[in-house]
């Protein structure tokens, strides 16, 4: 595969993986901040604290930024060397 095809595959894969995770975290974060989030762990259950909701929202923003950064670095054009690819002349 050439570099462009690899860049497209990597960008789409990270967008799908991070997009699904960030969507779930965003929904959980909004629900927790609004007071509708609960947990049931073993024998105890209760309302989740709003700080957990804010953490979910921050993590979802980070997960949304990851595919953007990956796409930027995969599709950018790398600058050519100042000397170019010319071989060095022989030393006399």
C-alpha cells in the first residue's frame, strides 16, 4: 500500500474507534452532570457524583481530538531536505 492509502485507513480507523468511545462518554457525562447517572456495584448503588460527569466530558473531547491530530500528521507534506537528495561530490 502506498502512504496515502495507509493514511486514509489509519485516519478512518481512529475516527471510528475514538468516535464510538467519545459518543458513549459524552452521553454518560451529560447524564451524570444532569443527575440521572447511577451506579450499581455489588451490594451498593447510588447516584454518580457530577465530577465524574465532567471527567467523562473532558475525556470525550480528548477522544474527539485524537483522530483530528492523527489525520493532520498522516496527511501533512513533509518538508524536503535543504541539501536535497544529491550525492556528495568526491573529496580531492
